[in-house]
C-alpha cells in the first residue's frame, strides 16, 4: 500500500442525496456519542445505527474494496455461528438467536464504520473523536462523582462499590474510556502549547474515571495504551524538539498523576478497595472453579464440540460462570469455524494496523491511538468477554477505515494535523 500525493478530503459529497447526507452528518456523532448509555438493551446505540445505516444507503455511501476481507470474515462467521445455536441444551432457542444476532450486528457496525471513515478519514475521524470524547467525558464525570458520593442518587452508577456510570459493568465502563484517552494523550504530547492545559485536564478526568472503575484490566490497559501512544509517536512522528518536550511532559505528567493518585488513596474507602483490587490474583481467579480453572475445563470442552455449544451454555454446565476469555468463548458459542472467523478478524485488524504504521503518512497520526487502544484490548480479551462490547467493534472499524483510506490525506499545511 502506498500513499499518494496529498488530495482534498471532501470529494464524496457529489451525486448523493443532499438531505440524507446532511442527516448523516447530524446523526453519526449522536450515534457514536450514545455509546455511553447502555443501562438497558436494546440501547440507543443500536436503534440509532439502523437510522444511520438507512441514511447511508439512501446517501449512496460506497463500500471500499480494502474492507472486503473484513466483510469476508463476517460472512464466514455467519453459517457456523447459527449452526452452533442449534446445539443449545439450556435456555431458549430465541435467547440464543438474539445473542448471536447481536454479535453479528456489532461486527456489521465495524464494517459500516470502516467504510464510512475510508471515504474521508480526517474529516470523519474528527467527527467521531469529538462525539466519543464528549460521551467519555460525561461518562467519566458521572462515574467519578457517583463514586465520591457527590452525585445525588449516584448508587445507580456503581456496582460492588466501583464506578460503572451508565454501563452494566465497571469492567466495560473502564475500557470504554480508553480510545478518547489515547487521542487526548497524543494531543498533549504533540499538540499546540496553548491547547495543552485543556487536553491535560481532559486526560486527568479520563484517568480518574478509569481508576475509579477499579478494573485491573482497565488499569493495565491504560498503562499499555499510554505507553504505546508515547512510544509510537516518539519513534515515528516527533521531531527532535518534540522528543525533548515529550520526555519533559512524561516526567511532569507521571509526577502529577502520582500526586493525584495519592490524593485519591488518602480516602480510606478508596485505599481499601485499591489494595483489594490491586492483587494480581483475586479469590475468584484460583481453584478448579475459578477463572483460570474454568478456562482450562472450557478448552477441553471446546475440543470435544466442533459445532460449539451455543451461546450462554458454559455457565449452565459444570461451572456456573462464564469463562471470561473471549478466545475460548467464541469457539464454544459459535463453533470451531465461527471462532476461527472471529479470531481471523482480530488478526487481520492487527496486521493492517501494524503494516500501515510502517508507512509515513499524515494518517499515521489517526492510526496510532486506535492501534494503541486495540492491541491491549485484544490482549485483555483473554481475561474478559469482549464479543459484545460496542466500543471494541468501533475500534476495529476505525482501524479498517483509516487503513482503507490511507492514501486520502489532508491538503498540505505548515502546522501539524492532529485528530
């Protein structure tokens, strides 16, 4: 894949119904921003997607050929996933069908986002970033204020004493904040000095929001994502002067975050929960029926069931909890071939992101935070179930969209573009 000479980024409006196109510009950020509200299902995110998708069809949105492999993975997933539904022994067929259909729906949202972004990566990623940052900031503020007890009725936004905001689980809420945190962190590192204070405040709020989720996976994810954003920008994008600035910012930022963390830990309840959650292995992880024990049993079960067991069957068998391992779960829920299609989608996404990272382009600044978010999230999938995380598939779509439109770059200018 090569990068062509800079071209304008707004050439896709010709020949499409103007009303549908204008409506999409209005509704896409609302759809993306609605991702923070999932207290009930179907959530607004699902309902709004159908409207956006219909507008895209009317507006004549093109399917980019570089997203064909993503579509192929989805098509390969469908037959074995629905065959696996017929293998259920517990629950109803309708429940299993709904579960698998939701997975397929989320995969299709990734394909839609990929093609939406590929037409105009910079303009459309800025739309997505603004909407996602607004949703993340609102979600983080709700989580922080609820956890600190200063939000009236805030208990509804907590679970087991941990912030979850408008999600059902703190372990989903924390990773939801990660992508906008990565883009904000990149702007802190490379952005204009006059914007540094605002972006630093955004980053601090998101950092505290992730912290009060008390999700070990989210904590590790944040460290890994921030590290990758810093390293990739330092090695691939920063000038010599910017590298010096980044080193200074890293030292000052680490000290500031450490002070903020100490301030939070000065609260006895926060300290107690932090010590409890900071342990690498929790009481529910060890033993035959713990997280790792049931995963070992699950792999043995998966080897015996090539057609899969069907969705949500594992927790009704010998062990009463899910395996909390996406790479095991997809083989059980969707069969061997459905599981392979799902993993193939992940591997292709990683491959595309890493390959394009080696190509110098303004679009690399779009790609770095997305890839830095996706790599740790894919590792985190080994200890938690991500196959129904809306933001997981959004990140997949973003990576495919940026790489599909990698040769569509903004017009040249003297100052650096930042998403």
